[in-house]
C-alpha cells in the first residue's frame, strides 16, 4: 500500500495484498481486480452462480473448499480474494483457507450485495437481468423456487377477480414475487370506507376506479409487471374470453353468484380456480382444479346458497 492509502498494483503478483487488512472495501477490490489478473477471486456462496456473480470469479462453496483444493493455487502465498452475499461466509471461508496454509487471504467487505449496490459489473447465466437477480434473490435462494421456479413466475399470468380486501394483498404479493402478468378485474369505484382493508389504494384514490389505483400501486412496487385491467362486470357472456390467456384465476370477490360463475368458467376453460372468501374474522381458501382430477366448487356445494346464507 502506498503512502496515500492506495494499493500499489505494481507489486509482483505473489506479493499482492500481503500486509494489508484482511477485509477490503468494494471500491478497493474493484481497483485491484482491474489491475492484477493474478488475483484468485472465489465466490464461496452455495448458489453463487444462480444469484449473479462478479465476473471472473471461481465458484467453490464454503463447505467444499477442502474437498476441491485442486481448484486452488499450488503456491500458498498466492493472493486470494473471497466474497459471499455479505461477509459472514467469507470470514468463515478465509479461516478455512488459512488452516489449509494459505497466507495471502482477504475478503470483500459487504460481499456481492455491496458490489452490486455500487453498480459494478455483474454476470449471470443470461436468464435474468442484474436488477432481476437483485430483486428476486431471496426467492431464488429457496429450494422450493430456485432459478427454474423464478423463471416460471416471470412467465406466468394470474387473473385476480376483485380488487378489494382479498385481491389487494394478493396482487401485492404476486407482484413482489415476480409474477410476469397480473390481470385485475373490478368495476367498483373506491370509497373511503374501503381503505381500512384494501391496501392497494390510498386516500387520494377515493372516487377512482379500483382497477386504476390498483394498477398504479402494483407498478410502484414492481414496474416490471405487466398489469391488465378489466373495469367491467364479468358475466357468462364475457368471462371465458377474459380467462383465456391466464394460467390461474384467483377469486377475490364478495358474492356467491360470482363465485359460482368463476368456478364454472374455470371448469370449462380447464384452469385452476383459487377460491377465497372472508367475513369479519372468518375466512376460507381452497384451490379447485378438476382438469387434474380434483373437485370443483359445485362438488362441495352442489346447491348454491341463498344470499342470506352467504353474506358479503
């Protein structure tokens, strides 16, 4: 390191980083990597490649450092720089590397998250943009979702019928998860009394169509989502036409007649019907998909309840 605090990149590769702090900042790491190709950069995350990575990184998960020692340099004095999502795994990895005899080991403080936050170049497998990798990284980390699951979410189309107490949180969570296309069907105007539970809308939206304010709210959360609105009442004449392009239909309505209409339309269209209903502190939810051999709503309730027995 020079007197002014900068790293002297004219040092020989084998001496590079010796006698410096064990943790270096993202900016310092960027400068070093740009000026010295001899640095061994290791991503120690278990799913580093899936989440995006620093260009040129070698992938050795922390639990495989000793088993994959053949990937490491023979010279124990070789300069090694590690990173993870933040810094925690890197510290553990560097402890392991030092036990293996490596003397010139350092980590990037803040890891990949800090690197990405400063706008430095990141690489991916090509299926996601750097922004998408950052936004959906916590989804991708889940084994039940992973890369393939996130791709499916981005390519999926979900129709929500009703932008009220059930439809509002559903739209927010679907948008946050990365569902690529969200349809919202509702013909009501927003009233002040709706705001205690219909969280897509705000005070300034009173008097607007719920579909319009809902669309604005979804875009504020995730501008990548394609939102399609239907500010019309769904009937037996138009429902199949509205449903045709969607993978899943979510029923967030508040009256039994519409629920039977949506159930019947999903039955004939061969689409999953996600049923939801709530009154005060009591709620019900279910998924009906007769195409896959399951029942439909009419199988459970063959006779449609009267209005008095199914309050909104």
